[in-house]
C-alpha cells in the first residue's frame, strides 16, 4: 500500500479522528452513567433513611430504642436484602446495626462511623471502600419525640453497580474497535469510490501521447471539482493538439517546399562545377558548397520523413514478415559500407521471427542503427546484429565495440538534432535525426528501444517488438 497516496492519508486521518471521537464519547458515556447510577442509588438510600427517621424515630424516644431496632429489623430485613442500616445517637451511642448480609459482600462492623459534624439537616451521601468492594451510604439527622437526636445511616453494596459498569466497559472495549473498523472500512470504500475517477483520469492521461492527442480524458459527471478538473484538462489537451498539429504541419510544409529549391540548387551547382573555365580553387569551393547542399537535402528529407511518421504514414502499409530475414539481407547490404572502413558486420538471427509492420520503415531502423555502429567503430572493429524470440517479443540488437556514449548523454540520444559530439558528427555528416527517426518508427510499431553504452567499450541498441501472433490487429 502506498502510504503517500491521497486515499491512504484521507482514510488514516478519518480513522484517527473517528477513533478519538469514539473513545471520548465512550469515556464520557461511562463516566456519566457511573455518576448517574451512583447518584440514583444514593438517592434511594437517602429516601429510605429519611423514611426511617420520619416514621420510626420521630415517634419514639430513648426509652423505645429497642422497639425502634426491632421495627427496623422486621420492616427492612437488611441482612436478607444485603443492606446496611445503622442508627446511633448524636453522641455516638449505637442504637441499632444490621447484621452481616446474606451475600457477605461487606462486614457492617467494619463500616466507619460518620462524624457527627458531617450529618447535616439534609441527607449526606458517601462512598466507603470495604476491602475489594464498596458501600454507598446515605445519612440523615433525626430527632425523637423527647428531643433525642439520632443519626440514621442506610447503605447498600456497590457490587451490582460495579458489575454493570464492568459489563458496559467490556462492551465498549469490544464494540468500539469493531465500530471503528466498520466505519473505517466504509470510509475506505467511499474514498476509493470517490477517487476512482481520478485513477481513471490518470490511466487515460498516461496513454495519451503526441500520436493520439485526439483522445480525451473521461468526464466525471459529478458536478464537483473533479468534473471541472476533467473538463479543464480536456480543454488543455485540445490546445496542445492544435499547437502540436500546427508545428507538425509547419515542419511538413517547410520540408516539402525546401525539397524542390534544394534539388534545383544541387543541379545548378553540379552543372557549374563541370564548367572547364573555372579554376581549381573555384571548383573546390563549389564542391564544398555542393556537400553542404547535399547535407541540407538529407536533413530536409529526414524532417519530411519525421513529419510523415508523426502523421501516421508508417501505418499505411502493414503486413506480416520475417524480421530475421530482413535483418540478414540488410546486414549483407550494409557490409559493403563496413568493408570500406575495415569493420566486420556479423549477423546472428534465427528464421521465423514474424512481426507485423511496415517492412520498409523497419528496414530503415536497421539501416540507421547499423550505419551509426559502423560510423563510430574504429577500423578493425566489429559490429554484431542479432534477432531472436524472447517471451512473446521479437528482439533486435545492434552492438559495436566503438567509442561509446557518455552516461549523461544516454537519456537524450533519441531526441531530434541531439548529437553527442557536434563537431565530430558534423564531420561525419550526421544531423542528429537518425535516432529520432528510429524512435518514431518504433513508437509507430508499438516497439520499445533502449541503449546501453560505456565510453570506450561500445554501445548496444536493443529493440523489442511484439511478435505477429501477439500483436494487436492494426487499424
């Protein structure tokens, strides 16, 4: 998973905020419920204590204390109901204390006495820790008929309340992660669905090149920023298409218009050079000018070829043919040029490497690659041409042991008019368009071409094209 992706960051932020909110909500719920339940239990104990004070003590006296104790035992049965009841005078004399509860959750004898000053006119409540448990006790002040003042303390064990809160805590501990997980999963699905159009736009944008600028990005009919973005990008592609088409048309028109004047100039210069009245220096000057005209004509022809390739001319005459057989015949033809430089051309190809494409254009690729290899290989060097099958692809390699290409120049060798050494390329007649033509032809055929080179040890150009059986039908 890409941790830098927008979807991951959105889901992570959403999960973090949701977790914090749920934890705070759960903690607030737990604390509020605990406070509410304790207050409710203490209120119940206070009402019971007030009931004892109003019905039993207010009508009694110091002489009737045994009767009051018996009445409390008969009416409330604290031991059977797991309750704590204690009645004492204001001076601390114990009048009645309940026995040990049936559940033995606490020992009434160990419950500390409430200080006299702590018992006010209104009921007071407290929580008393008792070993592993606790008591919730409410106390009230009462006065008998003879004026004797008493304290009435009524309480109950907090164990049921604590058990209920523990169950709630377990439910929160189990349910909270599940709720967060479900919410995060739903958020992840929503984020993915929201960003799916972005992924579709990105995939389509990767497929659009200068050869298919007529295609457009998919429109997101959502009425939001994504729709405006897709519309704006399509408008931008339209403007780019107009600019590139205008540039291509200019190059094609200029190349076409320059061919005729250059042909006329070359003819006139050749006729003029044959004039016997010209001196030797004049003939040499004319020869130099004629070479430049020839070079300019080659550049114009290359530009015209590139413009036709950009316009899709390479796809006008596609057929199936054997790339290995084409490589072998081309290498044999180029061996004459290699012989003049004392360079050996060796062809290693196995028959039956069938591809689909324009045979003339792919032959031009082989010629350009072999021509470069021979040019930049010293006398006595060796050039190797190989064609083979490799995992559903036809692979063509042209390797030499020439001067090589510097590492910093490798990313630019297929650019138009790029030359590694301008002065040397000019002396050898290069204009920096040969490899650009190779790249355009390969792109038109759905082929990839790469170069591996090291200065002083030679270069290897490798072309990979789908075999005819695996190649898509050409339209």
